[in-house]
C-alpha cells in the first residue's frame, strides 16, 4: 500500500509528463533535505503509535494511511520550525489525543491547531499556458480511427473483467480550495467519526508535505487542467455512477454507425448488463420528507458488487469509508442512462422530482441541510443537496451541494418529462424552475468557472455536463421548452459556458481529458465545428499515450475534497469520454458537411 500514499501524479516519461529523472531528483531532494523542526511522526507517534484507549480507529488510520514505511521515509526530514515551540507542539498533541479519547469530541476545538497549520500552506489550481489557435482539423479517417480504438478498448476491457473498471487514487497534498476554515466545516459537518478522523490526520499530513521538498514528489506539475493519475496506486472498483456514463459512451458508439455487427452486438449486451447493474443491483429504498418510499441508486452496491480486491476492501474500512449511502447524482445519471437505453423497469416511472424536492434548498428555511458548505461562495437557493439518508437514517458525509449534480437532475427530468408529468404538475415544474434559477445565478456571477464552486468536479466538466443537459432540453417540443424556460435562461447560460470553453479552456494548453470535455460542450451547445480543431488535434496527437492500459492515460474525472483530494478516473474512463466527445463532434461535422 505504501506507494498509494505517495504520488497520484504522473508516471512514465512522455512528451509532457514528468520523467523518471524528475522523480528521482525530487525524491533525492526530499530524502536529503535538512530537517527543520518536528516531523509528522515526531508529533503523532507518542499519541498514536499504539492504541491507548478511546476510539481505536484514529490510531488504526494513522498506522494504515500515514505510518506506512514508504511515506515515513519520504517525510522523515519534513519538519515544521514553529513546532519547536513546546507550547504549540503540546497543544497539537493534546488536540489529537482528545480526538482519540473524548466520547464526543469538540471537533471545532480539536481541529483548530491543525487548521492553523493548514492556513500556512499555499496551493494553486493549474494555470496552463496560453497556446495559439490551430485551425487545421484532423482527417475524418483519423477521428473515426480514434473512436474505434476507444470502443475496442471499452469492449475488450468488458470482456476481460466482466465490467468496466474505474479507479480511485489519493493525492495527499489536498485541494487548493480546502484550507483551515474548510477543515473546521468538515469536522463539524460530517457525521461519521471515522471520516472525521481521516480528515483531521490527512490535513495534518498535508502541511508537512506541502512545506517540504516532498511536495515535488507527491504533486508534480502536469499539462492541462484534469489531473493525471499515477498508475501503480489506483484502487479498482465499480459503481452505478460510472456504469451510467459507460452506457452513454457505448450508445454513442452505436449511433455513429462505425460499429461492426459483432461490435454492435457486444456493445448492446454490455449496455443491457450495465443498465441492470444500475437499476437492480444498485437499487436501494429510502424515504422522502413525507414518508413516501422511493427507489434510488446507491453509488457503491453491497459487496461483492463494487469489485474491490479483498485487500482494498479492508483498506476502505480502515480509512473510515465503512458506510456508503445513496446519492442524488448517481440516481439521476443511472435513471437517465436507463431511459436512453430503452429500459422499461418500473423504477423509471417514479416521479423523482417529488423526491428531489425534499432535498432542494430553500434560502432561509432549510439551508442547514448543507452541513459541509465548503463551496459557500455560491448561492445554494434552488439547488439539490448530494447525499440521501438511508432507511436507517445514516448520513456519514453530512451533506453538501454541487452545481454539476443539479445539471444531471435537470437532464434526467427532461428525458422523462412526459412520463413524470412535469408540465402537468405545478410542484414538479416549480422544482425544475428553481434548479434553473440556481444555475443561472452561477452563470451570471461567473462562479461556474471557479473551481472553488464545485465539490466533486472541475469547471470544464461542468461545461460538458451542461452541454448534455442542453441537448436533452433542445430535444423537447418547443411548447415544453417555453414552459420550462420562459425567460430564456438556458440560452443565457449557453453563451456563458461557450465563452469559458472557447476563451479560457481551449485558449490554453489542454490534455486529452480536457479536450474531450471541450468537444462535448462545444458539440452539444451548437458551436461552429471549426472551433473543434484544437481539441481534436490534442486527442489525435495523444493516441497511444496509455501504453498497454489503453489508447490514453487515466485522468481525473471527479474528485472529493475530503478527507483529502481523492481522484476518480481510469484509462477506460478516458476512452469513454473521448469517444463521447468525438461522437458529438463527428455528428456536428457530418451535419455541417
């Protein structure tokens, strides 16, 4: 497990990734640095090296995640000079001891010494350099070839594994938007004690990493916005949320007409199996605010369905992820994918907007529903929160609110507009109107383009998902479009998103995942196909970068900011999004031709 905590950054040298020489040099500097104050282990070993009563999870987490030999070697010379002050060192150790020993810790007080240290580090989001516009578009045969390569990768992986895997990796340096203030929010807003323990210790470790030469090993620079994932440390698993997007990718492949009869049959079988996994295997029953029962989709189905190895299943438990509850986003995306695939399961007949309304924020009324408001730079009014209480009433992650999730709720509502009688039911239509209002304020303020506004995604992914949502909106009859959006808010948001994608995202250096998301946004939002050229060239030029794992490398698809920065993606994920982006672009280009 040692390497898992070191560097989910880059791997083998390519045209733009860090080379072996970079990592060797960075590691050497970390190992030879002059120690300037107590290290993480000088602080924690006296308190957590052995379990001394209280909550045993804190010490177990420390030994599992932070005390492993590889990380100890890397951080042994990473010290903080201010902890030479005995009073500060004692205060920090006492806070950790209270987190371990108190039956009901005062988490704000416990977290404050760590929060003060977190505020001493400075991290920044990637700022890719500007690049000139390249207007020459690759040949159609090249684009079609990449689509086929990505489809073959997905179908081959499905045959080999029996499912399409996705991976998780930890970046211990944490998220640039997560500072001391946000740590206190998390410690007081999360519910599961194990999750609070891991958030506390991960954030303490961040400080020693970020303020030492070890930062260059753990968080090397990369090209573009979406973070690449270092291959040896990825934790393989399966989720209905991922299957939903793999379904869309394979549907897009079939729609291009590029699939052979054999591949078309294989894709349809995989789609049917993944739909079943989403709406049956991952189904869970919960209660709405009025006590009515609804079937929703949980992000991690019960074992053995997530397909963790035995080793990582235990690690997940040790790290505080023992209980996993359903969420609004996985439910929306799964139902959407099943709808697109022609599923007729009765779960699709549920008017989910009635359920989502109970998780919709009303300013000044139920705003405390968002207990972890680490993106409180945005106005939550009208937005739907993330996590769903299970029937036991468990809510280990508290609750937060993500803008991109709310786009998925709109998209699935448009696809099921008639089935759910949205226009005929004033309350359901009002729920839709309020989510659209939430999105318009994000666009008007420009907040959608600020990474801090997002919990689980990045702005370029928000842009692609808005494209998906906009396409579902345009597929509705004009009368329905008018009833849903009488003031033209969608067109307003469309112009803002296009301006961001063309003027910021594509005006700078991109990696493959950035380029795929740009194409999804541009294609769905009706941009001139001549604007596709930079993204198309990035993708065509990078084919083969994935080596034996697939056509492309693994990149960050989504993330968590607590307990530290956890990236989710994989080579199959990159292939799926590239396939979707190229399929959308191809359709627009062929239509124009």
